[in-house]
C-alpha cells in the first residue's frame, strides 16, 4: 500500500484505533495530538508492528500548527491521500456558565481544526483528482444535548461543513463524509460515574457503549467505499438516537 492517512487526535481513543486499523492494511499513518507521551507511545506501538508512522505534536485548533503538520507529513511521505479529522474535546455544563475561553477552545479544537486541516489537504487532492476526508462528528450534532450545547454546535457545524464540502469537491472525485458517533468507550467518557454509565447504557438499545475498534472499522469501510458515497453523516450509536 502506497497511501498515506493523516489522523488528528490519534494518541488514544477513536483516533488511535483508526490508526491501527489503517496500519494493518499497510497504509502510512501520520498521527497528531498536543501531548507527547501517549502520542509517541502510540507511534512506537505502530512502528513495532512494522508500520510506517510519523507522529507530530500539534494543536489542530491553531492554523499555524496545522500548516506545520501537513508540511512534516509531506516531507516524510508526500501527498496525504486520506484526512481524518478526529481530534475533539467535550465540555459539559450550562451554556450560561461557559467562559469566552472555554467557548473559543471548543470551537477552535472541534470545528476550526476541520477547516484548517481541510485547507491544507485539499489542493493536492484536487491536483490528483482523488482524495478522501472523514470528519468525526457526534449524534449531538443533529439532535443536540442538554448541558452540551456548545459541543453540539461544533458537531452540527461539522455536519454542515461536511455536506457543503462534499458538493464542492465531488467534481474532483473527492469523497467527504462524517461519522457521527454515539457513546464510545474512551477517555472522553471517563468522567461518568458507574451509576451515570449504567443509566446511559439503559438508554442504548444495543445495551453497551460502542468500542473504539467499532468506530475504526466503520471509518475504514466508509473510506474504502466508492467516492460516489459522499456528503453523508453516518451514525454509529447502537440504535441510540
Ligand atoms: P479522547 O479524549 O479519547 O481522544 C481525543 C484525542 O484528540 C486525543 O488524542 C487528544 O490528544 C487529541 N486532541 C484533543 N485536542 C486536540 C488538539 N487541540 N489538537 C490535537 N489533538 C487534540 O476522545 P475520543 O477518542 O472519544 O474522541 C475522538 C473524536 O470522537 C472527538 O472528535 C469526539 O468529539 C468524537 N466523539 C466521541 C464520542 C465518545 O463517546 N467518545 C462520541 C461522539 C463523538 P491530546 O489531548 O494530547 O491533544
């Protein structure tokens, strides 16, 4: 396999599982996260499997970091064939209590990052007349969640951006979709108490949280589909919403 996939927020959770799924198929992987520890551990695990892997510390909420991320990816592996915008943070609380800093951080990390990374990736995809972009969204992007209004807004923004960009890029044979996850068992949900997790599971028809590997498998299958499958928000939530 001579293709490169760049995954943001790939040091743990869903992004890490996606990196392993693609590495198993022989893709070159470019991973990024803000922190070094987990990121370099993940890179070393992939290298130990014989995968080609580059890890770059970058804050995707910053345009300059995204520019450097793609520059380093290009230097190491050439063109990025697949971009997976996965990095994200959550914020739980009443909207009225949110500070400007919290709002800006959420908006930049979850939504501006998608713009910054797509802007870097698209020109070479258009030149090649092929490419794939998958944005990791949330079920809350369509239906909204109480005490997660700002988070829901960023994911709703991702959904709209996905649909619009798919129309813009379909003439260039570039696929753009979003994977809207329900509750997946990662560090993002580690704040839940045992009782809260049990109550959440009660609401999910599948009777459990999703596994990061299931999100990775779904991402892999979407990205292996014909480019004609584009502009879709595909939900993975155990029948929850
Ligand atoms: P985790 O918290 O487990 O992982 C998040 C990853 O993103 C980490 O690698 C983290 O590394 C990285 N990251 C966070 N902020 C930035 C940043 N500014 N720049 C670069 N990397 C960053 O979360 P999940 O794996 O659960 O979430 C992945 C995606 O899936 C997110 O977009 C999330 O919104 C979405 N999602 C998750 C759901 C769930 O239930 N888990 C449900 C629906 C959607 P570091 O902190 O070192 O930067």
